[in-house]
């Protein structure tokens, strides 16, 4: 199923797409797509609902982040062989882990803020993994038992802050609006092979990134198992798993986002995002 949140910022309602693509309000069954309901029990209950009996929401309404208030927003760096090559860095022997502030989470079509003095704002289309059951010291073979579903993530990155300001990458990854997620949380049963999904990102209508999850260095099961050795993963946690080649930092000469630029990004079977960069 495809779950989403619809409405103005702070007033989103949980919703679902029915078989004809209409958006149905599920707020009478769950309060929100937050850690209290992002679990397999909630999904099982929703599968039994007659969707046609639910109120229909307007397709013109704003789509918000597909989940809200996750405990953790974890990210994996340099996780595509071809991306590591384009930026001239060695393929990591273990997953590179960093965090994004949960306050960076943004709707899939909301504006991206570029602040005065920002020089190197970059784009990254990524596969997001949403946890549905606590994971602690689990094996790779157990990982799928803990994954609720997947979504599109744009890991917006200010490269000067990330690389040149010293310290951890989190500084360049966490400004407000740097974490668009959605439009949908797609439950894993709808994804035939998560390790073979086409990905793309356009800036101002020009293709920048073309990739496939098949070129991941560490696949989804490895990542979830690996992270569970260092921290427990809780329902609602989101993991963004790295980006394929075509980021601005890897181009010669480098290219970065500026005010009024637009982005369109998509992952096969997970939907697309459309956003605009605005100066603040």
C-alpha cells in the first residue's frame, strides 16, 4: 500500500491511495503516520479496511512528509560504487554513518531553503528505509522482518558546511528543509526487488542523476543489520541509503543549486518529488 500525509504544514492527515489512485482519509483509523502507528500491526489493520468507504481527499491538497516525528534520521555515505568513483574517493569497507536532524524533514514538493552565504548546495536522490519493528543486534537475514517500507529521499547537502567546516557531516545535512521525504511510504510487499530500482534526478529539467539501487556497495539488509549493532532501530526511524552518481560536487566544473532552481526526482515504484529552491 501507498501511505501519505495530506494537508497544510502541521495539519496533515494520514491517507492512503486506493486502487484507482484516489487519496482516502484514514484518520478515523490511525492518528498519524508517526512512531506510534508505523508498525506491522497498524499495516495489518489498514489492509482490512474497505477503502471505498473512506472519505476522499482532494488531489490538489499539499502532500506532506510521508512520516512524521521519527526518533532518528540516519544516513549512509558513499554507498554507490559509481558515486564514490565520481568524487574520487575510495569505496568504503564498512558503511559510513552520519545523522540528519529530524527538523530537516520536508514535504516532497515543499520549497528548499538556501540561506545567505550558502555557496555549495547540492542534491542527492536516495532510497529511504522506514523501520516498523525494533531492531537490535540482528542478522542480515532478519533485516526484512524489521523493515516496514520505503520512500524517496532528497539528501540535500551544503558541501562547504559538510566538508570545509570541519567536524561531522551532520552540519551540512541538517538545515531546515534539507530532508524531503515521500510522497509515499510504500510498504515493502509492493516492491518486487529493492536492490533493482531505477533512480533519477533532474535540475531545471536537465538530467543530473541516473542510477539504480543495484550499484549499492552495501544493500538494504546489510545496512539495517549493521546499524542495529551500534544503536537500536525503532519503529518510525528512517534510514537514507546513499546516492548514485551525478551530484553537483562530482561534476567538472562543480555545479550547485541557486535560488529559483527546480528539482524533480523519482525512484521506480516509489513516486516523485518536485521542489524549488528559495532564498531566505
